[in-house]
C-alpha cells in the first residue's frame, strides 16, 4: 500500500522503500523523471531516502 501523486496521464515512476511502502509519482515522461531521480541519488546519500527499488509504472 502506498501513495500516488498524479496530475494527468497514466504513467509514472514507482518508488518502493525499505519499509515496504510505495510512492507512485505520475509523469507523462517517466523516462526523464527516472533519469532525474537517478542523477539526484548519485549526488546524495541513497540511505537517507531508504529507497529499495525504483521502476517505471504504466
């Protein structure tokens, strides 16, 4: 069980956290959103966010 944030469209990026919770971020350009998240995590402490998995969602 988790939360979803979406304005329009039916695509996005789903983050799964180490505590089992999920967050779906809606985007009409999920590939670009995933790339931005990847770049952000490369420059920050990944453990700070407790992200277990990240995947494109349709």
